[in-house]
C-alpha cells in the first residue's frame, strides 16, 4: 500500500469527519466523490498536510506523516483555482519545486521541458500566468505538480472551472497522463460521471462519512447504501416491505409496496423488513402492452417524454410515484408512438433490482 | 456612447475647485520659481534659473541631504515596524483583525496637532519617557527639539500610510499561493521570500515612496518637534516665504518637491496600467 489512513478523524466548526480507514495502492487512480460539504476536500487537505487530524494516523510508504508539514511530504497538489505564481512565467512555475531542491540547471531545464511536453504546452513556457487561458493554466498546474515526481498527486476538483467541452478533453488526458507517469492520483470531485470515467476505485462520502469504497462498476451496480445509489446515476426507488422468508434455492422473496407486489432477490446480507428497491432506468423495459413472461410488471401512464437524440426519456406515473425509463431510438422507431396519458407497462428482472435497507 | 455633456454638472464644481485651489496656485509657484527678487524682498519680473542654481549651493544641498537622509531613515523605520503589523493583520482572522485595524485607524480620528502634542508630552524633557528613565535611575534622554524628535514624529505619523498599502497588497494575494508553495516543498521563509515578497514588492515600494516624499516636504513636525536648530527642507521652504521674504527661492523648493511627488505618481500609474494590461491579456486569452 502506498497510502494508509488509519481511523483518521477531524473536527472543526460544526464539521466532523468520522473515523476514516482508507488504503490507496501505488499507481492507482483513486477518487473521493461526494456532494459539497461531505468532507472529501478535508480528507485531501489532511493528506496534503494543510490540516492536522484530530486523531488517527496517516502512513505514506510505511512512514507516519500525520504531523509532517506540507513542504516535507512528497505529495503535490493541483489546486482547484490552480494557484499559479503570478510573478513567474509558465516555465518558472513548473521549475519552482526543482529550484527549491537546488538541482543543477541543466537537469531543471530538461525535466521542466519534459513535463511541459507531457501536458502539451511547450510553446507557452515564456508566457506569464495572466497570459494563458484556464485550460492552459490547468495544464501548467498539472505540470508543476508532476515535475518533481511526487509519491502521490492530489487533484482538488481540477476540472470544475473548465467549460464542458474542455472538461471532457482534460478527463481523457488526465487518465492517459496518470498511466504514462505511473504516479498515484487522488482526485476529489463532486461529478459522478468524472469519477466513474477516471477512477480505478472510488470512495463515496456523505456528511463526513465514507459510505462505500469500490470500483466504478461495484459502486454503480452494487451500492451498499441508497445515498450511494442515488448519487451515482439516476434511480427509481420503491419503498416496500419484505414478505415471508426467502426461498432456500433461489433466494427469491416477495415484496409488497404501494405500487404492487414484486419478486426480488436477496443478495446475502441481512435485511430489515422495511427495504428500498433501487431500479436503474436502463434496467427497466418499457412495454406497450401487458406481458405475462416478465418477472415484475407495473402498470402506469406516460406523464412526460424528453427526446435526447439517441434515446428518449419517459416519465411514467404509477400510483403516486414517477418512474424514469429510457428507450433506445432504434427500439422506439420499431414500435407504436407514445403520447402523454398512454397506458404502458414497466418490466424488470429481480436480478437487476438493488435491495437496500430503508434509509432514515 | 453618449456625448451630450463633456462632464456631469456636479463634476464642474470639483473641476473649478481644482483649478482655483490647486492648478492656479501651482502655476503661480511654478512661474515664480523662475523669477528673481530684489534686495527689499519684492519680486523682480525677469526670467532666470538662478533659484534652481541656488538649490545646489552647499547651504541648501546640506539641508536637502540631511532631509533626504532623515526621511529615508524614517521610511525604513516605518517599514521595519509597519511590515510585520501589515503581515499580521493580513493573516489573522476574527476579532483580532478588526481590533488591529481599528487601532491602526484611531489616530486618524484625532486632530493632527493634538497627536503631535501627545508626542511632546511623551518625549519632552519632563515627559513620561524621562520620568520613567529617572525613576529607574537612568539619565534623561533629550529627544524633543533634536533631529530624533523629528524622526519619532515622522515615523509615528506616517506609519499607518505604509501599513495600509502593504496590508491591502497582502490581502489581494491568493491565499492558495502560500499553500501551493508549501505543497511544492517551500519552507515558511522560502515561501515568504520566493512567493509572497515578489508579489507584493510593488505595493511595498509605492507605499514607501508615498511616505518618503511627503516626509521631505514636512513642515509642522520638524517645526514643533525639531526645535530651532534643525534645518529641514520643508521648514527652510516656509522660512523663505515668511521670514526671509525670498518667494522665488521658496517656490523653487516647492516646485522641486512637487516634481518628485509627480514622479512617484507617474511611476505608480505605470505599474497600475501594466497590471491592467495583464488583466486584459487574460480575458483575451480565455
């Protein structure tokens, strides 16, 4: 393990970080994901050394760095607003950490050049920081944080200040650069799509607590908490009560809810009677007529539809709840056109439902 | 853009005030500095550079050098005292910040002459300082009515004018620059020397210049705290007008001081517009 957080806590103002245990592997692209105020930035600042934990230990490469000041940690940061030095050129900004190490100037020149090349801004090296664009400042900040080859690179919402098109492009590049330089990246973001696309593993935070750590696929498909499920991707939620006992062979059991009775599958973990069923919109099929071959079926009416080009999003009203489903364009064109108020059926398989305890 | 009016009507009042109270007197002074005076002290309308040549007389040059030296020392002392204060105020948060700023500004609400008399009662021969010194058995310090009196008065009076620009340039600095420097391996002093100082040095320099130049022309402080022996440029200038009746020479001294002040303003402007161009370049680059 490259970095270990052992029961790290932090209290300040009204905020409390619950004891956090986290391990990050060498070369990994790890993301801390959560809404603003969830504590993810605090965790980053604790690792960077800008805050000291109230309790617990931070171990980097086997060395306890809990109380080490930032300048003694071999961890560099790409700040949200870049924090480039306005009195220095792009070149000198990138050379800054190397000059502090008093390296020979020939080595500084070649390493800065290499770093600028990596982020493709060699031709901007003589510019002042106020003469470059936001995207270029971003690249400069990245080059500056990478040039001294830190053990760990921290990225504090680095793409949030960029316009959407540039953000997409930088995402691709971040991933490529991470793999190319072999440095461990720790990204803080509130953008779930960004976390899914970039990360090897994600830790989801809410109100000072780490709810789940896992690969993007695990977080998306097997959330252990309904907050995680709702935060990553869109969801349809059914609140209900489990009936009877699970069948010994299949693990299937019945669920009764305000929108009908369904068959669901328990995945092992003990559950209370009151549960919440999470259905991803892409796991629900939209049918124009009743079908008997489907495991679970709900009847409702079209409330709204939004054409999104490659697919259409429908809002279907069932009882007092509204469900969101997609239909691919190819599928939609083959079938009858739907209008608001049309009766439709939603079908889903018990395997595709995520069953969680109801959150309070 | 509308151009029905050259200036809004309210601005005319200010413009007239500016012309009557500043531009006209300044022109008179400027014109007079090129005139001569008769033995009787009346003004002779003949153009000459005599007054400016006279400024290079050893008598005046000595006063000028002494004044420059004292103002320079006082400015450096203001820096030495004021910089840590400004630095502290910019970094501290909460009630200490408000308290510090209030303490800094309270003297401005007190009459200038009263403040000077405050110094007199502190440093006079029977002042608080000397009473304390004799209480512990030390000899009296004669500060008042020496150049030290002028020095103390200058530092005390001009200190806030230097603290404020330094404080504001520190405040304007992105707080993340400090973190970025530490993050990249700079210890506290390295951060200060390599990041903080280079970014505020213009503010510090301009602030110092704006303290230094008015000090050169200071009249009241040397007059009240320096006594009769201490020749100070501002005092010499006033004496030319009201005691020696040499208005043209007094005007030449006044003109010289004004030119220095304008030079400082020009320098500040140049820096300000340089930074503005910087800002424009950003917006065009984005």
